[in-house]
């Protein structure tokens, strides 16, 4: 009789309930082992997938440039600026690169102060990072305007190979979109950090998650700078 009652108890629980509870338990153990929040894990997965997209763009750009029949424009000349009568190559690009590298430093400091639970300083540093990012996007708009005025289009280029325009607008535009999204994220979460939304739970991991995205955007720009502007 006792065996029959045990079997009836097991049938009442059902295999589905036991299976799902087992899955939840397994995932909980994984989280305890790796000590990674779901938000951070999802951000890493997104960044990994985005790496393949940017990698595909850069490989496609290199393939097009190598196989181009017409001469490829000299980027040192195309992106030069005249200051006080002096022709300075890649001046604007160098300033943009310096701004992004600096923003990486301010973002790292924001993460540091976030884990110290100093929300005011962390929010201010996130705001500074957003301002630097917005400055980068503004300079990129100046760069685009200059080339458009010179006749460069995604389908045409008066300075040489026609593929130059499509490669330039596609790669820098896609990166600029990422920077713009990052600026919006920084502004939104800086406000939430400043008003103490994460103070009760005592977890400022969101600052690190936003920082991961921002550092990724900065790193991608280093590769674009090296392959597109210096090559």
C-alpha cells in the first residue's frame, strides 16, 4: 500500500514540473558558478554577434579595396583640413579618435565609482562620457558634410574608385549609429543612477553593462581608424 501511495504522489507532481524545476536549478547553479548577472551575459552575447557584423564589414571593405580597378583615394588627403594655411592630414579624425579614447577612460571611472556606490560621481562621469560621445557624432556629421559637398556618394566618387563612397558611408554610418545609441543609453542610465534608482538594491551593475557596450564601440573605432584611415 505504501508503494502505491508513493507512486500516486509522484504522478501528482508530474514529470513536466520536475523537469522544469530541474532546468531552473541547473541554470541557478550555472549563475552561482560563473558569478555573472543575466544582463551582463546578454550584453556579452550581443557584443559577440556585433563583432561578426563589424568584422564582415571590414573584411568586405578590404576585399573591395584590393580588387578595385580605379585608384583608391588617399585618405590622408581626402580627410585633411587646412588650418592657418597649413594642410594637415587626418586632423579631424585624430581629434575624433582622441575624444573616443578619452571617453573610454571616463566610462571606466564611472564603473569604478558605481561599484563604490558613489552614485553622484558615477552619474557625472557617465554624463561626461555622453558629452564626449555626442561630440564625436557631431564631428562625424562635419566629416560627412565635407565629403558630400565634394561630390562623394554611396554610388559615385569623383576622387577615384566609386566603391570608396559606399564603404565609407556604410562603415562609419553603422559605427556612428552605435555611438548614438550609446549616448542615449548613457543619458538614460546616468539620470537613473543620479536619482538613486539602484541605491535600494545596492547593485550598480548596470553601469558596467553600459560600460561594456561603450568600450566595444571605442575598440571598433580603433580598427576602423587603422584599416580605413591609415591604410
